[in-house]
């Protein structure tokens, strides 16, 4: 077993409260009480992929599909900037309307309209090296590409694509100079937490996204059991201990399976929140998993609620762009 492998195993065997305390200390040492806010825009729920766990998969014929127009996206970013948000994340399914030249034109539009005084993160799956490079040149600073599971066989069975292809794409992002984020779901049937953490450790990400898998009734995994929040808390805490400088969100999925799930993640070393700042109508349709929280209010109204929740764990919402400290 590698050095990081045996360290991860030690952490996995540690009582959860001790692990969380250590991770919280490590997080506060780097970020103090700051919790960075990212304004999330879920811009399309069209998807050509058919991931077995995902509610917006191609074969979910029950889902009403939507795409935000470039004008709607610009308008939402404008509102976010007025409220002082300095970091935006645009995410969507794998949609031909958000690929190649169209995606590059969107990045150009955003930077030409609003300048460069804020961080821009995209998350649209695996794209070509040339597209990643052109997006970076157009002013996209960060990219999120979770590997989902480190088990190559399970990965191919669930996604229909190869794990190695996703890892290669992640390495392209790093090589080009992005702040690159990856991560996984905890609790996929047949998956291994230690393998996921070992792959994560080897990738040395700037951002780490980890959330619980929540079965969706319109997917092949509808009968899978949900493993709850604990594996996510453990994985978040271990990620913080392995990468003290990484930006790690308290995910919406964590807040969905437990009412105070995001607060617990923030007490386990997470230092980022990503409220969806889109409209109610779109939020409801971006249904990756059932029961998603915050879908009955329009985006910006969630921010007040979030800042109260954050104060309850003795941290403070912070509007700075929050680069990964390893990059400064
Ligand atoms: N298309 C992009 C990609 O391929 O990376 C990003 C969109 S994808 C919907 C965003 C994330 O949602 C995935 O990385 C996955 O981890 C998460 N997700 C999808 N289905 C989920 C489920 N049933 N439970 C929890 N998280 C889920
Ligand atoms: Fe495409 Fe989930 S299957 S985003």
C-alpha cells in the first residue's frame, strides 16, 4: 500500500467526531472562519449521456427539459455581481448547445459584458483539449469534473464511458492551468470509499466535490439503498486533511439527505457553499435526485438562510472570489 493509501486507511478507521475535529482545525488554519460563496447556474438539463444514477439522464422521458438562453445567463450573473458575488459556476448536462464554439462564445460574452473581476467556473463534462484551451483563453478560470467512482468497471457500467477518458480530461485541465476540481459520490452500490480517496489523492485537485448518492426513481438505480451522510462527512474530512488548501463545498446533496447536512459538512472541513441563483422553475427541473432542497424559492433568497446556517457553526459567509490558497 502506498503512503497515502495507509494514511487514508488510518483516517477511515478513526472515529468520525475525531476526524471531523481534526479536519475543522486544518480548515480554520488555512481559511479562518470564511465560507466562500459561489453563485451556481444550472444552465441546461438536456443531456446526451445516460448515467445510471442521474435524474437528468437521456432516457428520463418524464422530465421537462430546459435551456437557459445566453441573455438569461448574463442577466443572472449581472444580478449576482450586484449582490457582491465574485465567483460563478455554470453547470449542465452534456448538451450540444453547451459545447465547442457555443460554449466559447458564452465565455466571451460573459467576460466582454462584465470584465474579469470575478472567478468563472464551468462544469460541462468531458470536452476536447482544444475546447478546454479556448475556454481558458476566453476567461474560464476553473473547471469541475468529478470522476464519480474510481472503480473502472463500475464507472463504465454506470456511465457507459471509460474512467481513463475522464482522468485524461482532468489532467488536460491541470496542464492548461485551470483551478481543477474533481470528486465523487459516496454510497454508489458496490463502490469503495478508500479507492475513491486514493484516486482523489493522486490527482491533487484544487477543488473537491463530494456528495452522497441519492437514488432517483426514474433511473436504473431507483432501488439502490441510500447510505446516508456519514460516508460523505468522512470523505470531506479526509480530503481536507490530505489537501489543506483545497476548496471543498458543503454540497446541496448533503443538505438534501440531512436537514443540517451542509452545516455538518462545514464542520468537517468544507469551506464553500454553492447556492443555486437561478429561478425556481429551472431549479425544480434540474432534478439530479429527488427531494432537492431550496427549489421552492428563487435563487438569491436562499443566501440569507445560508448565512444564518453558516453562523450556526461559527463560520461566516465570505464574498471574496476565494482562489485555492495553493494557487496564490
Ligand atoms: N455534465 C457534467 C459532468 O459530466 O460532470 C456535470 C453535471 S452532473 C449532473 C453534476 C453532478 O451531479 C455529477 O458529477 C454527479 O456527481 C452528481 N449527481 C448526479 N446524479 C446524482 C444522484 N442521483 N445523487 C447525487 N448526486 C448526483
Ligand atoms: Fe448527463 Fe447526468 S446523465 S448530467
